[in-house]
């Protein structure tokens, strides 16, 4: 089991980890409350977020979902096909919505129904693309 892979990936790795804790806990004679505490402790040590972190993750998800919903509504209303790009340079960090050609923003033109080839459909995708460069 390495780092947070057991939690981030979820699925069988996480359940295998829980089974290991339960098996060991039963062998050691732990009661249900002790087992629950042991499972929680092991999962936290493998990257499971606590209540505050979960609330922050949900708030961030809601923010990004809102941005993508605004873009979808704009494209639907005006018949456009705008996407996202995250611009990082020595003097600006900007999440752009618009038409992009070869990475150069051309601004948002509601009368233009054709976006550029470099655009990304999601603000998450724009952020993920820029993260390795930062």
C-alpha cells in the first residue's frame, strides 16, 4: 500500500486496507468502537480527507461546476463553442473563457460561433493542463 493511492483510487485497494485492519483488530481482540477508530486512523494516514477537508473539496467542486455550467449556458444561448484556457506567465495568471488560436486569447465574441482548436471544454481541464508548467 503506497501513500494515498488506496484512498484516491478507492475501490478494491481501500476495501483491502479496511479488511486488513479489521482482521488484525479482531486478532488483537478489539471491540467495534476500537475497530472503527483504527479504520479511521489508517484511512486518514493513507490520505482520506477529514470533515473540514471534505467540505472544502465540495465547495471547490461547486465553484468549478458553476464555471462550467456558465460556459455551457453561454454556448447554448448564443450558439457558440467557447472553451477554457489557463494562462500563466511572469506577470499574469488568468483563467480565460473564449476563442483561442495557438494559445493566444482573442477575447470573448458572442457573435462568433467557432472556437479555436486549443480551447478546453472544462475549466478543470484548463487548470490540469497548466499545473505541470507551474
